[in-house]
């Protein structure tokens, strides 16, 4: 293929089959939809136009930290105004993922966040999210599973969160996640909850090593029983914790753009993901909160290619690593990996 006929790199990456293991529903909302919903329901935020609303719900600065990033989410809670709105947000999150050729996605959400604005029950919001996600996934020929996220700063309803996760295990909920401010809220109060969840058959992932040290990764693995770690960039600071993760087969849900916006790393080039991979850690690339970040998974793949030197075959291996650690049955996981590998083999023949 001549240079003039080579497809644009970004277009090639957009068309690449992908896996997304770490995407928050609450961080995936379209700005245009927020503006429309805000006006329809009289939400108390600037709604003159998209640019008036943007700084309230998106990162528009450089050099921020995790607390600044998290400050967008209390504002976003104001928009969960009806069952129809929550279903729409869910449907659009799946549609946007499908548009990037994401074949398998685990969409995580915090039922307390979705329920609190209008006083809905946790079961109600789980019903709306599950129904909308499954319908959109079927329509767009992709697989979508759900993860219930527990916020470290909201311990009062944690037992209810476990119960609703178990109640919806037959409707797409595959795991529980611990998220939020890991600097000021250690995981200790949640240890019994996550042990109970694991014993009941749920998979476990936890945000760790993002806002604080590698020791939080150790705690997530040893205390919470985490099989995957959200972010985990600080793990490279401790060879013993990296060894623990390798021995336990723990995978890392790396989110490049998110980590730059929270100052986990100063730039993509300085992100420790290459060091993680060189130390034998299983790594997938994910968005985290594409709506808040104003980014896409394709953007992160492009940045990994340009700034971290990951060529197309290397990115395909990252996709396969993600599939290998999906929270689904062994048989489904094997089919997903095989289907992706077959498609990559076909694509390699055309390169």
C-alpha cells in the first residue's frame, strides 16, 4: 500500500476492535445532552450555552489534581432527574462506545449517585441502567456488563449496594468496585463488604495507586481481594507490590488521559504504563470518564502510539490482555479473545 493510500492513523485506531474495562457511566455523559436535560428540568447550573456549562462538568484546565477532577461529579448528580433521563444517559454511553468499535465494555456506576437527586431506590436505578444497557448493547452488537461502584466517602449504604449488586447479578452486574478519594478514605471500613461480595460470587476491582502510594494497591489486593486495579500507576514505586500483583494475576485498568488530568503523571510520555508492562504486569487501556475528560478511547490509543511508542500490534496485544481479564465466564472470555484475535489476524493481512 502506498503512503498516499494508507488510512489515517486515527481512523485506523478508531476502527480497531477494542475492549473497555474501566468506564464510569456518570463520567460518560454528552455535553449536549446535559445542556438539553438541564434546560428541560431547570437544573441550577449555567445553561446559556455549552461553553457556559463546560467548566462545571468537564476538565478545562491543566495541572489539576484528583480532588478537582472528582469535584465534577456532585454537579453531574443534579442531572439525574427522571427514569427516562437515566436510561438515556446509559443508552448514549453504550452508543458512543459502539461508535469506537468497542466490542466488550464493563460500564460501572454508583446507584447512590443516580438515586439521590430524586430519592429513587437503588433497585429502581439499577433496573433502568440494566434495561437500557442491555437493549443498546443488543442493538449495536456489542457485549456490555455492569459494575456497581461504591464511593469511599459514602459508607452509610454500602450493605444495600452489595444487596442490589447480588440482586442484579442475573441482569448484567458482574462485579463491585471501590472508588473515590483514596487519600483521605482508606479501604479498611469496606473490607468485610468486599470479602462478602467475593464469597457471593461477584468479581472485585478497586481504584488504587492513583491518588496515593503503591501501598494502596497492596491493600486493594490483600484486603479487598481485588482481581483488577483501577489506575494503579503508583505500583511501579514498589517492586514488592509489583511482584504481588504478578503472583496473584492482578490486571491494571490504566487510564492515560485521566491520569494526566489528575496529575498522576505530568504527560503521556512520562506515564509509567510502559514500566508496568516491562515488569510483567497485565495492562489494559481505558478511558475512565470520557465525558468529563472530553476524550475518547481512540484518543488514548493514539496518544499511546504517538507518545509511548506502542505500534499497532502492541495495541492489539493490549486489547487482548483486556479481554483476557474480562469479568465474564471462562468460556465467554475465550470466545471474546478468539474473535478479537481472528479479526486482528485479518487486519494484519491488509496492512
